[in-house]
């Protein structure tokens, strides 16, 4: 179902959805006065004019996060369409209605121009002569400009606006970036008046960096504290799980996400975006009289349907975004509260983030006997505060989280709970492969990490192909239909212990029998030679020695058929052993066999490391990696 996002130019400086922390120097004792003090501080900030263009294929998370964060700081953000109409078709069935056409902005002087990414959104930016002229004039006048994801290479680089500058971008565009800038692998890179960043998982940091550029460090700290961001963005994160249970679904997870006036748009869009990436059917339902709601940062969202209609359906999960105004509206909706109570009583999953756990679930008895967390400033409204410091906590069929800065972790945790960790990775990795079928899905790779994709390439790609009812297209240009039925039993003890399909494929490659893995009964539905080529790419990516593994740009070129696969000698796969603690029957293993596995990435090096917890605690920790939300090339 489509989600329509409509932006308006006027906006409050600090909408109702925020609960910012006050400096310790403040001498206003009550919470209400504290909010007033912060609002007054924000109002005192000089207004800065910012242009955020959007196009067909724009990545909605990158656009909405950038708009939201800058408006929190007090910026006057204009969202401009580079298309012939105000409405653009962003990725993941999200519709964005801009404030103006880009042609309306030609004579406006902006303090900052920030380009979101996504494909073909970045290409559409590149092809917009009006936008190109606006940004070139911005650069010539010495005023700041910025871009994230594909846009640094595809748009800014093609316009010659990164010459002699350090810049970063989405990993698969790094080779292109090298031809027009000094390419670096920073999450956010600032060089003079230019700021660049990598993708959806780094956009919040990118936006805060833009706040600092416009308003200074103190304002950036104020804004980031209200977002509940991590102080060290490269740190791993851990999903705290109590009373573990399996979350079930038929075919695809059916998810209800209600929205209302005052809903926090970043939280709503990130949850919708990530769950739809994982192929969940997300229904966005308005609890208001109209489908269109005015979110906390004056972004207008248009729901798929009214709650009355949505209530006739059954859901595997009901999840509430936050925002003070939105949470208050949810709490007053008798229909929504009854749906949540039925969900809880039937032991089906439900969840909430930010203000909603404290203002919706708690007063209606939906947290009774449960551990939960919420936005820090209102955690005192929770009757049980024993687990409030967790960024994401699952207690049986309940999942809660803290705020905008934890939304991506929250959504990824939902994906893990529905599919299981291994299958969740596989589904998102399969989406990485499927991204070659659609030019507007380039940003998909960022959501679960390039190095994890390399680690599980074969188990993800080929094994999942054998379980899908319909064959995916590898890429649109050649419309190559690949439908392989692998002679592999995933539950096989041998395959699980020797590293799964990777090691078996490598052994057959050594014997020159790789084609034997392809089911020859499927005559005519695929090209055996092409299937083997993709398997060889996977084997190249997972070799034991990191220096032998191809860079992301080389992988992209091999997948697209732009360069040949160098398969003269592919060494034994080893990356799965490093990352997942898998051992083979000969005793190859790492430090632990435990399922409590935490992945992290060494600071600065961009190379993955693995650590393993052998705790015997009865409470389980479903470990995930904050690094897996963004992407650094190996």
C-alpha cells in the first residue's frame, strides 16, 4: 500500500513530539517549564533557509530525517520537486508531495542545500538542469551544500562540485566518486562548505552535522540529545529480550501502523520503510477523521485507509510510532485501544516507541506484567522502570523502544523477531540481490550491511532462491530469470556445521563441478553458466583472506556483467567462520559456539570483527549490529 507524505513550508520550531534534555545549568525545576525553556531557546535561533529537493526514486528515510532534524533546529526547510508535478514517487511505496517545484526556487538564496539519495532519485537530480544551476550558484557563492547516499557521486560529482574535496557516498558508488573527488569511507565527511554521507543508516548523523554547520555545536548537541542518538555511532547495539517466544505469520507479516496528528514522522517512516524492505505488508491507518494527518514536524502523511476499515483486518503486529500529539490521539481512540487489547489477549505481537509506551500502553493496562522502555523524559510514567535504559527491549509479544534515534534498531529488531536472525538476514540480503532489478532500490544495501552481505552471500542468495515460489530477476537489463532448486537441506547438521552452502559450493568448485548444484530439471528457465558465475562471485566475496576479497565496487561491476569474474583460483571461504562462530567437523571454530553473538566493526579500519558472549543467563540477548545499519567497504 502506498504512503503519501506531504510537506508544508510553515512549521513549529519544536513540535509536540519532542522531549529534549535541558542543560544542567538550567534552573527551571518542572518538566513543563523545562520544555518551555528549550522552546524559547530554539525560537531564539536565527532562521536559516534550507532547500531539500526530492524526485521520483528518492530514499524517503533520507529525505524525511534530513527535513525533520533541520526543522527541529529551527531551519525553514523548503521541499522542492524536480519533477513536473509536486508529488514524487519515492522508494517503498512512499509518496512525497513537495512544497514547491524546483523552478520556483531559482531566485531564492538558501543557507544550505541538502540532497537526499536513492536511485533513480540521484540520477533525476543529476538530470535536472534547474537544480544543477541552483547548486552550482550555491557553490560559487561559497554557501554550504550537502548530499547523502548516491547523490554525492551521481549528482554533485557529475556537476564538478567535489573537485579537490574529500567526500564519501554510498559504497557501490565509491569508484565513481574516486573520479571526481578524494573518496573516503567516513560515515559523515565535512570538507569546507561541503558535507557528504553514506546512506540511510548515517542520515541522522548527517543531518545533525548540517545543524552544526548552520547553528553551531551547542545547537547540534541539543538536537541530538532530543533524538536519543548514540554518542558513538559505530558502537554495536544489543536487543534485550525477556521471555522469548516465536512471532508467527502466514505468507507475509501483516503489520498495522496507525498515524495521527502529531505523530513523529521520522519514527513512522523508518518503521514503514524497513519493514517494507523486509517484505512485510504494512498498513498505515489514520485515527483521525481524514486520511491526511499533520505530523510533529509539519510533514503531512496520508494513510492507506481509516482505522475503521483497518480494524476489519487481522494483524501479526500492531506497532505505534511516537510523538506526543500522536500518542495522545492513540490513547483516546477507543477502537485502537480495543485492537491493542485483543492483540495482547491473543498473545500476538504489539509494540510502541517514544511517547507511546508511556502514554498509550501504560494507562490502558497493556504493560501489566511486562518490561518496557520509552522516551527518557516520560519514563517516570511507567510503573516498572527496571529496564528503561535499554534502547530496544522485547518481552514476549511486546516490543518497545526509546525514540527517533532508536527507530532503525527497533524496526530491524521487529524483522529479526518475525523471521529469526538467520532468515531475517537472508531476506534482507536477497533484497540486496534483487536491488539490481530496480534502479530505485540502490539504497537497500545500507540497511543490513555490506560486510554481512558478503559473509552470507551464497546462503542468502542461492538457498533462498530454492524456497521462493517465484524466481527473482537478477537485473532488469537482461531480465535473467534465475530459478534454481538447490540440492541442499538447510536443516542438515553437516551443512550447518561446516559453514552451510558456502563450503559445499567451494568444494564443488575445486572439483570443477559447481554446475551440479543447479537443478537440471528446470530446463530453459535459467542459464547454468550465469548461475555458476554468481556462485563464483559469492565465493570470491567470502574467501578466508580479506585481501583476496573484491571491493564493493568490483562486486557491483561483476554482478552487472561489466567485468569478468577472476576465478582462476578462489581460496577456501572463511568469512562466515570469522563472523558467525560456525565450526566444521574437523574442529575449525572460533571462540564460542554460543548463539549470543555480537558483531562489531573496528573503529577506523572498516574491517569486521567478531566477539562472542558465553553468558549462561536465562535472559537472552538477541544481538544485532549497529554497524549493520550502515555500510563501510571492506
